[in-house]
C-alpha cells in the first residue's frame, strides 16, 4: 500500500494532473469514445489518493479497523480463543479490502500508463491521430514544463507497474516510448 501511496505523491503530482486535466477539457478528440475512456481513466487516477487516505483512516479511532481494537483483540486472544477468531476475521477483512484497493488503483495506473504512452507517441507526429490539438496543448507555455515532467517520469511508471505485478494482475507494460 505504501508503494502505491508514494507513487501518487511523487509521480501523479499536481503538474501531471494539470496536464492530463487540460487534455481532457481542452483536447479536440477525434473519437468521442476515446475521449470518454481517457477522461474516465484520468478522473479515476485523480481520486486515487483520496481512496487510499480513506482506507488509512479506517484504522483510526472508531474506524472499522481501529488499531486499539486490533491491539485489544491481540492481547485478549491469549486468554480466550473467541478473541483470536475475531482478530482473524478482522485481519482477513482488512487484507481483502487492501488487496481490492491495490488491484483497483494499480489497474487505474496501468490504464493511464497505456493511454499516456499513446499520447506521447502521438504528440511526436506531425499531425496527431487521436487529439488534433495535442501538440498545442502539450507545447503551450502553461503546459510545456508539465509535459516535460510527464515524459521524464514516464519510465518510472513502468518500474512502478513492474513492482506492482507482484501484488496485482495487470496487462503487458511494454510500450512504444
């Protein structure tokens, strides 16, 4: 979970979000279904940090996975097996929730990774195929630095996905860039 959280802090930062949101909002997409798919993928990643933070807060006071309750169950499990069974059930529930969250967020990053790879290739063409004003959007004074940042960090996304293949099921992460 920490690896996923750090990925969003370091590599899906405000400059990347700004660029991708600008592409969603201002891009002249040649295919409406591609725009819809791209937008949904960007917005899913935009909300990832909030979903991770919400999960972490569930371990706080009065949360469903309150650390004080877990400690108490652990302590009391030495005296009574019923507490051990409750602890086991809680840990299994936590693990299932964490697995699903990691799978979902890794899938979101993978889907965006694929789309960004396509955009980076398309932006190098004399006339982009998918978004007609892509060169203008990525090269504008407002987005030039953000585009450079994304392009420089993009190989690190692949490294993140290679690591996450140990924890989640994702597709092929080989790209053309």
